[in-house]
C-alpha cells in the first residue's frame, strides 16, 4: 500500500513539472515506458501458462 502512495506522488510531481515547464513530451514518453513495463512483467508472469496452450 505504501508503494502505491509513493507512486502516486511521483506521478503528481511529474505532472506538475511537465505543466510548469511546458515539457509535454515527457507525458507520452512515461506512458509508453509504463506500458512496456507492464507488458514485460505480465509476459514473464504468464509464460508458464502459455506453454500449456500449445
């Protein structure tokens, strides 16, 4: 639970930084990196179950 609070404050701080400095290019970059991280993590977690399908 504590990790999610820190993660939320990190995203809030990133959003305020991008808004204040008009660095809007940072938001899509972070979103793409998060999506890639989730895909890599879920791919590793689902690997044993994928083999049973074939």
